[in-house]
């Protein structure tokens, strides 16, 4: 049996198949690249219909990445999925605070989720400008609250938490803020999707196809 063995060839062929099956869409090339990666990581074409990108979100993310901002994820799975070579190219750090002992202790004492406390911990460093939430709706709600209190200034929030409780509502709440966002409407999402969006943004920042914000 003849089959592709090269990782880069397999990825390229996958993207070709996805683009062919997507057909003509009204997206920009940058939006197409992001959504294609989301489909690539899930094999789920419904992401083409449920993904929403606010005006200027991609440009804001690219500008932040090129300036060396840091990335925060709500899960270690999302953190692990971010392309290390791309991070090193920009000198960027990616952090997840969910397993810090002080986060766990505070969450227990306050009776709230670790994801909420983790976002509070992330707010201590102004370099944290890109937030990728793929699992915990409470993390997304907390980011909105921190922004309202002017404790964070995100370049973009990737709001793709998956689930039945709070996921849809958290994404909808994000839509009604001034924060640039990339979301999936409804219940679908996941840590792998969050990582895929981050990787797409890193590639866009690297290849020079997106003009940064001035």
C-alpha cells in the first residue's frame, strides 16, 4: 500500500482536502487559515459555521505576538498543543496557572473554580495579552470581569470552551464586550481547538500576510 509518510506532506494534503470541501466562503485568507486549522484538529466541518472572529481581532493578535506578548491557556492540554518552534521564533512564553498550589488553595477557600483563580493569577503580568480558553467557561467569565475592572488588557481572547453548562453563555457574554475575540458559538470547542487557533495566529504572525495594527 502506498501512503504519505512525511508529516509536512500529510498536513499539506489535509489542508488541501479541507479547503476543497469548504468551497467558496466569504472569509479573508487569514480567517480561512484559522478555521482550516480548527477543522484540521477536529475533522469537524461545523466549525466553519460556528466560528466568529471580531473585526480587527486577527490584526491585534498578530501585533501582540510580534511584540513578544505572552500567551495564557486555561488547561495544560492547550498549552501542550501550542507550537514550540513558533514560540521560540518570537521569544514568546505560554503559561497555564491551573495547577499552581496557591491557585488550588485559593479556589478551595473561596469555593470557586481553579480556572477563575488561574485567570486572576495571569492578570498579575501585563505581558499576558493573548488568552486561549478551551475548557472552562468560568475562565472566560472571569476574564470578562477582570477586563471590566481594568485588570487585564487582552489583545485577543480565544473563547472556545466546550461543554453543556455555561459554555454558550460565556461566549455570548464575550461577544458583548470590547475585547477582540475568536469564538465558537454554542457548545463546541475544546483545548485542542484553542491550541489550533493559537498556532494559526503564530503562523500568520510569522509569514507576514497580516498587517499589524499601528
